[in-house]
């Protein structure tokens, strides 16, 4: 039995504690904190633009874009009129017992502009700013009146038919989004998914039709910010392959707009001062002939999506403090064994073009997104470079070890029989396998199944 839940409808904002434009990492952890994780299904495919988290027992879909992993739509699929709810819905502090057309239009939300009819399915959408109600399959009610409509836009005749009908019509689903209407918002979401960038996401978050929806929204909204004092939120990041550094650009920070982390130069004290203390840390020795020869300290920033590695016996000559030895940037790939261990860290890789680089002139900056696939990264940035064949890594050999030091992953595999999986399940056999490439002081870990980069290590 899953815990009984109360969900509050918040048009343009979310569903109770589930907030639009929050990250997949944050929301799944919030579900886990409320003992709802065993009720969750992940629906995705390697080539899909969307990842769906389904609260199965409540039939609620949380729709994320697959690239930046941000929540863009919430969909509540309501029970038919004869079935009862296994959760309760509130709006403006009051419980709503049923969602039928007349109750929505005349009482709960009040009159609105005429909606939209999808002529292919005869589904009618009654839309308000930030929320829309879908009434499924109204062929009998609306077919004769809809023949003269242009592009499905209701001229007022359909809404009049539905409000004057002798019987009421049950709502089949509710969508929560950011925008003035569902038709406008869905078009802007489709445009954003063609080229998902942080800038496009901020535009989608702040407005759906060129004007701000949320009161007080300036159009420079943070994509990771809670807005509380002292918040640190990363808007975007750039790896400069020529300088061997990582630049973080903040959408929220108490004092800074950006921060450069230089391999071999930036100190542990500087990182902690600018980013705060890590979520966890690991101390790892390096052995030679059975004796430790060096010690490394790994600071895990799960909430940001990266690790910072320091060599404790290598200090900055000026500050006498350990310096950054490596940076490990994680993608939170849904199809990897590291899924939900880290926030997705989205960044660009760039370098100056050299003679011989395909499609570019000498002196131009070459840039590519981290989630665009390893082949694209390799062909754009390293087309003239030679590299050895990849090393194959099977993370199942140690990630599923109960003594594994990194245990913050909230998922577990129950009764996993690897021998049985290897014999009968080809997908399971390849799951957890990756290829390791070394290029230009970076190590790329790439899923064997597909082309996705799951992590980049800078050294």
C-alpha cells in the first residue's frame, strides 16, 4: 500500500512539492524522501527527447527533457467517473472532489477563453494560464459544430455547447505547464526540444508567449535556483581544452558571477570557499610495492554533478594548500549504473581551431555540448588527433559490490542473478558496459549501448 497523498494544483508552478523546471535529480530525491520511490517508473529510450517519471499508482506523469533533465510538463491522468481517486487534489487550499466540465468552468476555475479541439482525436482542451483540462473523445458532442473551425480553435460555439449540455463531461487529464495556454506552451516546448540549451530553457521558464507568466519574473530565471539567501546555482559551464580549466557560470551565488577551476593551480580552500563544503568525500591512497606512496582526497558534489580530486602531498607554493588534480564531470545518464548518484552536469567543451580541423578556419573557437554524443565531440574537437583503441569497463563488477565506498545511490538491484542475465537477457548483459577514451588530457567514458558520454575526467 502506497502512502495516501494530497497534491495541490499550482498553475504555472507545479504540483505541490513537485516544481516545474526543477531537475530530475532533485525531484526523484524528493519522491524518495516521501517514500514514493517504489511507486516510480522511468520511461525513456536512447533517442527520445523526453524522459518520463511515472508515479504509477497515481497515474501521474512527470515529463522531463532528456538533455538538461528539467521538468517541463506535469500530467495527471484522472480516473473515469465511476472510479474513485486514491489521492486528493487541492486548489487554493480547498479540496476538489470532481473534475467535470461545468464544475471546472463555472466553479473551480471560472470562465476562460474558448479552448482548442484536436480534430484527429476529437479531444477538447479547456485552457487557463499554466493549466489545461483535456476532455477525451467528444465526437458525439462536438462533431457537427466543429466542421467550420479553423485549425481547431474554438470560436465560442463549442464551449457554449458544453456549458449548455444536459449532461456533464468528465475530465480525462490535467496538464500543468508554464504559459498563457496549452496550445502556445506546447508549440514552444516543441521548438525548445529541437535545440535544448540553458538559454532556451530560461526563455521557456520565464515566458511561453513573449510575456512573463509568473509575477515578478524578470526573464533571467535560474534553472537550478531556489532563490533563498546564500543559494549557489550553476547556470552553465565550459571546459576549455586548451587551458585545461573549467569555468562555472552562476545563476545564483552570494558573491560571484563565475568561477574558474584550474587543474594544478586552484586550491582546495578556494573551491570550498566558492562552492561550499562537499556532500561527501573519500580518501584514497596510491600504493607501490604494498606501501602507500600518495593520498588523494575526492570531494563529491552530488548536487552539482561533479567530483574534485586533490593530491594531498601536492600543494600550492603560495597558499600551502592541496591543489586540484582532477575534475570528474557526470551526466546522470538514465541508462548507466551511476544514474541518480549525481545531478546532471551540462557543459560545453571548446578549443581553438587549428589547421586541419574539419569545417573550421584557424583561430576560430570550436564548441560542442557534452550531451551531443561522443562521435560528434570527437569529430568536432579531435578530428585531426590520433588516439588508441578504447578500454572496456564493466561497472557491474564493482558498482554492485555491497562494500563499494560510493553508496549514495538511492536505487538497488534486488535478487540480481548475473549469470542468468548473461545467458538470457542481451540488454542486461550489455548494461553497465562502457568504453574509455583518452583525448587531450581528458578521459571520456562512453556507454557501449549508444553514443552517450556518461562522464568526463579532466587531469
